[in-house]
């Protein structure tokens, strides 16, 4: 079952917050690469923080969930780019 706070199967979902510098960086990278993703703002949807924690096992953000159901927590730009290339998304 998919809700506004659950990652959508087969798509990229990013959990983050505007106050988070790493979140802003990852969001900007995805935007610059033209990669479609769903952004879940943990300030606007606090319940989603529990979803992100369930996925990652941590409270760190951003959490980026990929179409293959893998995820990154606080990824570097290189990590994100490598995963997107692996999935043939860039």
C-alpha cells in the first residue's frame, strides 16, 4: 500500500528537510541531472521520519530510496551518480 509518506515502488523517493544541508545538496543534484523523484519533506510530514528510519535503520537524512528498493543514507554526490548510472537513469 502506498501513501504520501511511503516510497512508491519503481521510483526514486527522497526523505529530507530544508534545514539539512546534505538534503539540499542531494536534491539539487537530482534536479540538475533531470532525474524524476518524489521529495518527502519531513518537516511538513513528521510521520514520514518513522518511515525513513524503518527503511534505513537510522535517523540521519537524506534517505534516498531507488527503484530497485536499495537506499542511501547521507550519500555523497558520487554515491548518487554511481547508483543512477547503475540503474541507467543517467
